[in-house]
């Protein structure tokens, strides 16, 4: 006989989360989820509720936790605006292949209404606001009866933790259903799930890949996030050193080779290094490992030679087919590298001299870049002016311990970090960049998620003033929960990254600086806005520091590290004009075909020429 227990749907959800070992539920309560709140309150000694200040930030916090651990948290919201606030966070998880369980409240299952905050009047009378979460999830279901949870909870976890397609799972919870009861089979509901098996590579595909690698003159590896997820960094290091193959990284894979590895060329593409781009453009074989091939990896499909060949290693069937590869290895990175290394050990390198020369060129290009990188990291303020962003990055990087964690997401920081950050962590968890959806406002919440996941590590969020203004309110949550992260805010008085994009592509500076409306011109070209980031952070209860010079930054970092009961915020004005340049990559930013400005017409002509360099495979 089954062991049944009568529970409300909300109680069953909480029981399942506890059985799965989910430690935290994040959210904000409203009339559409107080039913779930009651169930959480009943078992608050077994699972902890964290009261965030915006639902989007709850998703970001959960995704920071997931990126660091591979494990999901749950997020609860009321119906209406609370639920639709999840869409951006869910998109971060969908693009970044990160699991999170989203539990938005929903309108009554019996259709009587409309309820407060319910959308109606659609041609599809069954459409709800929560339908907006469908395209940004890997599993989506509206629960119309409590008994559906007996299998739907397990389905949600299986889908969002499937190694080949991780991502957000959504269970929409009508208010009445949350409160309704059912005799649940507790044994089945709480039965442990079996682990997913690791995908092994196909032997015939392995043979083809080994032959291509042995016959290549100028191979290169692009290490993506799949290397980190698979914990394949040792296998990657052994593979590339044995076969003389230089490596560039995506944001997700940065640190696969530590910064001092002589085959680490850091990155290629629009945010790439000079050494990475110069070597990548000449490669005759690209070995993509756990990579999505976005436009910042491929320079909008202009980086690689037209006749370059590709080998892709990926657990995701969609990603493994990108760039029309010669060989698709739909398999785990670690297992595949082990198998490839074994096969190549019994193959002679066809162009041994050319391969040796290729490796030496990579070494030389790397050494030249390190000289340039050192220069950028040690620039001084000119004539009492502000420090450039690159110098502050160098100071923070040098200060942090090897196992501390950096969290960043948007603006000009990700590009500068990919070029200049020196990853030292042997566990490969130091470089935490949300550059899949590149969401302004992710940084503080994401850093909080990392700190919840790994309390022994120091966690630093690096963000611009624009990102800070998107979501400073979670500093109050960090105070509430005693989450001691350090946020370093680069104040450039506006969206300087997009201003650089405008100016670099022929557009006018427009709407990117934080300035007053000028009463004479009617434009946003007056004085700088009189905001005070330090006061904002202090108002939320954070320990704050306003710094200017290099020594002040170091002293603030020391003081913040000693603060262990609340967040610290360090605000530094940076020179918006002294920026890290472009080192060879191209990014497709379309220029208008019609313009009254000669500069933009010239840019469009150049843009049309640049498009002819594109190879769409």
C-alpha cells in the first residue's frame, strides 16, 4: 500500500523541495502566493525563505548560486507584476544554461474572475501573464490540480538539471490550487531521483577528430563554459600541451587555463586580446569545447578563415552543430578530451615542424600581450585626474586571493576583464561573468548567490554606476541576511560602454551620460546629475567607502574584507575617456543606410565592406 499523506499543493511543493535538498526559497509574497508562504512558514526550520526586494533580483540571486554550484534554488512570486518581473531573470538562466525553479502565482484555475492583477481580454481566453515565461524556460507547466504535482515536480527538476539542456523550470500555481489538498503518495513524491548519465563520445567521430587534429598545421582551442561545468581543465591542459595547441576563452570558460599558462592567449573576438585575435585569424582548425559561438566569440562571423575547419565538443545538440563542423562530438568535455588524448598518443603529427613553429608564435604573441596588459593595469592618473578603469581592475585583481570570486555582467567591464583579468583559482570558480544575457543589475544579486553557496570565499561584485542604479535595493537584503559581499562600483557618470559603441561606429553621443536637462537647449547636455552612490548604499545599510587614488582603493578593500556582517560598497570615480582599446575583433553594429551626417554615411560604407568578410557556415 502506498504511504499517503493529505497535503495542500503548497505543502507538497515544500516537502518536495526539502527532499531535493533545496536550502533556500527566494521571493516576495502577495495575495497570489501567500498559500505557498504558509506552507514555507510551517517548515521554516527545514528550508529558509529569503525576502528579496524585487523578483527579478531573486532570479539573479538564484542563478548566481546555480552558476557556482550547478544546483537550483526556488523563487516564489505573486500573480501579475511579481510574476512578469521574473522574465529577465529567466532569460539569464535560459541563455546561460542555468537551473532555477520559478513558482509564479497564477489566476484561479476555474476561470472565475478576473482576479486582481489578472490579464484578460485576449483572443486566447486561456492566455495568462505567466505565458511570457514560456520562451525563457526549458520546462513550463500550469498546475490545474494538486495531484499533478506528483509527477510535475520531478519532471521540472529532471528537465532543468539535464546536462544537455539546463535552464529554468516554471510551475505556474493558480491561487486556488495552492490551497487545495490531495492524498499524495509520499514515498513516490520524495523518492530520490537518479543522476543523469554522462554522455560518452562516439568512437567513429573520435577517430575523425583525432585525424583532423593530427593533420592540422595551426589548430586552436576555444574553451567555453562546458570545460568548467565538466571540470575538464586538467584534461584540457594536458591535451593542449601535448599537442602544442594555443587556447582562447569565452567568458564562460575563462580560467580553464590559468593566466600564467604559456598556451593561454586569453580571448579572441571584439573583447579579445591582440595575441588571441592574431592567432585565431590564422587557425586552420578550431576545436570548440563547450562553446555557444556567440558574436563575441566569432567577431560576428568574421574572425576565422573561410577555409577553417571545426571540431565541436558539446553536450547540447543545438550548440554542437554550430559553424557546420567537420566533426560533432555530442559528449562530455572531460571524457572526450581523455579519449582524444589516448587516440592522438598513437598518431604521428603530420606537420610537426609547422606545429612547433605555430606554438612558438603563440608564445611570442602572448609575451607581447602581457607587456601591453601590464601597461594597462598600471596606468596612473594624469595631472591629478581620475584613474582609468583598467588600473582599478589591476588593483582589485592583485588584491584578491586566488579562491576569491569576481562577479560582473554588463557595460565595459566584461570586455576589459576578459582582456586583463588574471585567473588564479585552481578550482576555476573565480571568474563569474553573466555575459550570456549581459544583464545590468545582475552583479550584486549574483554575488549574493555565490556567497550563499560558498560562505568561505570572499565575493566581489564589479559593476558600473548604470548597473548599480538598476538594482541597489538588494543591498538591504544582504544586510538583512548578513551576506558580506563587496561591491566595487565604477562611477563614470553614465552608460559609457554604449557611448563608446556610439562613437566607435559613427553615431552621435546621445542619451548615455547622466546629465540635467538643459533649459536653454532642451537637451540632456546640462550639468552632471547630482546623485550620490555612497549615500544610496549607506541608506540601505551597507558599509561604504568613497575612494579616488590607488592607495585609497587598497585600504578600502582591506577594510571591506574585515567586515563580515553586512555588504560593503566601494565607489570610485573613473576616467571615462581613458578606455581599453580594441585589439582586432569586429562586432556587427548596423549603421543606418540613410543619414544627414557625412560621418555616418562613411561609416555605413565601411560597414557594408565589413559585412563581406562574414562567413556564415
